[in-house]
């Protein structure tokens, strides 16, 4: 009978436990760092002259939270805390449980890696520009203003928003693709399934989890959750074809930033306080996604389809062919360094 916890052949704990421990470590770190960010936000709020709400107020906790996050820099602190939590938890889990360096989760930096990042950044921007122009031509959006900022000077808040989405892109891709997808693929790599089948199953399962993690977002629905599962497949495509996170990270950053802070669309149900363009959304919700944003509509799915074709074409151009990287489902135990014998004098 196989040990359900320990893989004797690989000499490490099994994939399920690696995923659970990393997730628990991430949550603990996120709670601690979020608490520190909350305290920093309250300090800034009180220093700015805000009055302390009464503890007897039934909305005391909510009021304190709103006070803390009212400053854009505090929002950046929350994002930084979350980003650090993901990196530290993946690094520790990788070193202790996975027995691999952080680079093996998609950060083998090279000239080609940076070119892929540039492609991802450009692809996310171009796709969102296309969505905006098509909706504008159809009369589904009306431009109502420019350079809006509800939380301070525009230049500062737009920079904070960019930093925020850079953090979101890096942390979500490292977690969902770099750690979840790879560990699921390795855990499912059984003789009856094989490396290719395991990679496809891990690819699909991690995308489902990605969609479900957004199911509690504002204005979420069954349709938006399904569409975000598809979005997870789109974001993961560059990873399963290259084995690196460059394309997914770049794509994730500019898709979100251009969606919310350039064109004023909702981003996965949330609205942006700062944007180059402010709009009034109209048109059929089936196509536009309504209050959740383009990801929940057919416009988003069309962009995902086009973006997937462009990703495959780019990978084929860069690497000579576009094929699944089955090595993502295969574990090679690191070699133990053997010390040379000490010569006797």
C-alpha cells in the first residue's frame, strides 16, 4: 500500500499536501501582513485628522477598514503584503516540500524570457484596446470624462494603480500557474494518465480554481465564473507552451490595467477610482459583461480566442514550434552534491 503522504520514489511529500501546506502558509502570512497594512492605514488616517469612530457603532470594523484603505498608498501596502506572502510561501514550500528553487516555477530569466514578457504586455493592451473600440463603435459605451481620480492627484494614483496591477499579475500567475498548475500536473502524472494527460488535467483544474477564486467578487455570476475559468486557460496557455511565466504575467498586468485604469471598465466586478477615460456602460450585457466587466461577456471571449491564436503564433515564432511542455508534469530529483575526498598529507 502506498503512503498517502510521502512519495518514497521522489523522497518528498505528495502533491496534495504540498498544495495544502503552501496555501496555509500563504494565508497565515497574508493575514499578518494585511494586519500591518491596516495599522499603517489607520495611522495615516488619524494623522490626517480623521476622528476615531465609536466602538459601540455596529459598523465599527467596516468604518475602520474604510478609513485604512482610503489612502492609495495603503492599497499599495496591501498589495505588497499579498505579493510578499505569495513569494515567501512558494519559496519556502518549493525549498522544503517541492525540493526545487523558485526559478523552476517559471522564472528562468533570459533574453527570450524578457521578450515573452514584452509580448504578453503588448497582447493584453492590444486586446483591451480592441474591446473598447468595438464597443465604442457599436454605441455600447459613452465616454463621460478623462483623467479621473477620486483618491488624490491623478499622476500619483495612476502610478499606484499600475503598481497594484503589476503585483496582481505576478502573484496570481505565480500562485495559479507556477505553483498550482505544476504541482497538480506532477501529482496526476500516473502511469495510466502519462505526463501529457497530467499536464492537461492540471491545466484545466488550476483554471477552474482560478475561476472559483473570483466567484465571490462584486457583481459575479455563474456566467462570469465560467468565463473566468476560460480566462484562466488563456492566461495559462503561455505557461504550458513555454514552461515560463513571462507571457502570463505580462498579459495579466496590461489586460487588467488597460481594462480598469485606461478605459474605465469594471475589472472582475470591481470599479477603478482612477482612469484615463471614464465611461458609461450600455449595450447588451451578454456581449459587454455588464457590471462585472468584459471578461463576463462575449466580447471578452472573442478577445480570449484571438489572444490564444496570437500566443500560439508567437511561441511558434520564438521557439520554432508550439507544443505542450510535458516536463512541467515530470519531477527530476535534484542531484546531491558529493564532496571530493580530502587528500591525506
